[in-house]
C-alpha cells in the first residue's frame, strides 16, 4: 500500500547507528558565526571554515558530508544520484573529493543504477552487474568472471539448448506463489518497484481501494495520540482524528513534496525513530505534515524526493 502502510509495523528493535544525528537543533546557530566567517553544514550542523558544496536550494555542506553523499550512492541505490531538496549534486563535485578507486566504483554504480534493463551474471558465485556495452547478440559477458549470461532467460549461456530448466528459479517462484508474492510489472522479477500487490500492476493504475480502513485509522490514531494531550476533550480528539484521516487520504491521492523544507516540522516528542533508516535519534526528529512520516535530517534531504 505504498510507503504509508508499510510503516504501521515498523520494528521496535531498530538500532541507533548515528546516521543523521539530532544532537543539535537546526535553529541553534551561533549569533557570532557570520561575524567569525564560520559556515554551518546543513547536514551535520558543524561549523567549518570553508564549504565544499552549495546546492541550488541554498544548503551548504562540509567536505565530509559531501563525500558521504557520493560514498552512500555507491552502496545504496536510493541515494543515487546524490541530491539535496530534489536537486542533483553535479558529478564534477566527485572529482574534488573522491580518490581514484572511489571514483571508479562510483562510475560503475552510475552505470548500474541508470541501466533500464539490468543484467547480472548468472554464475551464482559471481552475480556482478553486466554493463550494456558488454551485451552482444542476446548474451552479456561478465567483466569479472567472463562467463556469458543469456539476456532472455537470465541463465548461463546454453548453446543449442532452447531454455534450460532453472531449478533454483522455479523453487523461488514456488515459494513466492505460496507466500503470495508478486512479480514486478516492469522487470518480471521480485524487486523493490512500487506496484499494486493485488493485481501486480503499476501503482494506482488499477481499481483496487487505496487503503484498508483499519490500517489508515491505525496510523491516524497513533498520530493523534502523539500530538493531542491525553486529557483533551473527546470532541477535540475526534476532530483531530478526522483531520488526520482526511490528510492521509489526500497524501495517497496527491503525494508529498518531501524535497520542500515547508513540508517538514520539527518534533521532540513521540517516536524519535527515523522511518527511512530505521534508527532512533536522541533529541528530535522531522515529521512530514502530509503523510506523518518521521525522518532524520540526513534521510529527509538525501533519500526522500
């Protein structure tokens, strides 16, 4: 049910890995910072002498945080391309902050993350991405192990054999059918793309109801419990619940502009858990006023678009 429904059962066992520290309130800028020539990084809020990158949105980043944007994009597709407030960080910035090996890995990932029809080596001990330029005549040659993968069936090359029986694949498909998993409408695999889990079609392109009402009310009740005092008049709580439910429905119909600063408010009560990276923060968190998602400063700037 999109991004909202999956957040109902958010794990209570999330670990605090320190990403997107909330130890410093974003408004606690030193009054003498401008006079001293110091600048504040929009990500870690550290005061530095010089800024490595300034986005079109006006946010400035120190060298370490700018590096983390590119290094994060190597490991996590959600962070590619590096961006802030919906604006992409120019690739040329990478030349100033990454070493040769990091640049090579970033370039390889860029090829992989932007490929429309990705092909991976069918050798189980390899599974490396096969770039488009390595594909010829329906076969891709792995740059790592040099084995060939058949593009059409995604198995190792099978000369003079039509389509071999892929027993591991059939085992996975049988398990998927038993668990009621769905294949992606686009790539016909079990991936992370958004689609209707009932029909297997593009999200919001079918006639299925957007919610199960009990799920929607569960999210709304949790929001009211966090934002309305427990001793408030029953009518106040009911009105707040009604407004929250209508706001959530509007969110699913129209989506949220997560890249806009005005979409987010600062909170230091309720759940201080980032629903994107799934870790807890010690002092405060940001909440989207549309979908009620809570996210750390780093995730709201670089993961959500």
